[in-house]
């Protein structure tokens, strides 16, 4: 079985891809099904969080691209920047993974959190999108670059 063991930073020729929701992009050791239908393993350094666009290399030299799968997300918006900061504070205080955009915040769909956002005065809608939350406060192990979304 192909086993991918490292994130590759340089530009290389990619021969396949793996499409994963955020929950599985946080697991450094797992079996996956590549988009071509081939079964493979991930044996990445513990704590690795994969981002869409990352390239993984196997010991044998095979290279695959990570694709962020669309998943149910809540999108909270408001016209007030103070209210948006308060919302981020309260969600962060609950250790919720957030994707922060210029005019909205996204989190994995959760009706309890949606209710909290509505009570605070934000508008919440649902969609299926690739979810790319902010890196943790102490960064992500082995991740030497940031992604703008």
C-alpha cells in the first residue's frame, strides 16, 4: 500500500489527489482512498493539519495533492466590526475552529452555535464549502507557509 509520510514544500509533479473534509485533514495517521480509487495510508508527523493545496510525498516518490472537500458550514455575518470581533471571541473561547473572512466567519455547522450567533445579532446561513480554518495560536507542526482565503 502507498504510504505518504511527509508534506512537500517545493513544486513537484503530482500524480493523484486525496479529497478530505477538515475532520480528516487533522488526522496524521489514517487510511484514505485516493481520488483515483487507490487505497493509501497517511503516516505524517503527529499534529500535522493538512490544507487544501498541500502536497504529500511517499517514501517511493509518489506525490499527491490534498483537496479540501466541501462540507456543511455556517456562515455568520454582520455589518458591525465590533460585533464581528465579539462573535470571534465567543466562538474562540469555545475552541471552535474558525475561518475568518473579511465580511464573515465560517465554522462547521452547529445549530447551538448558530443560535448563539443569532442572539448576538449576527445573520447565519448554511452552505457546503471547503472549510479552511485559521491555524492554531501556536501554529501547525511542520507547516511553513500560510494560505490566504
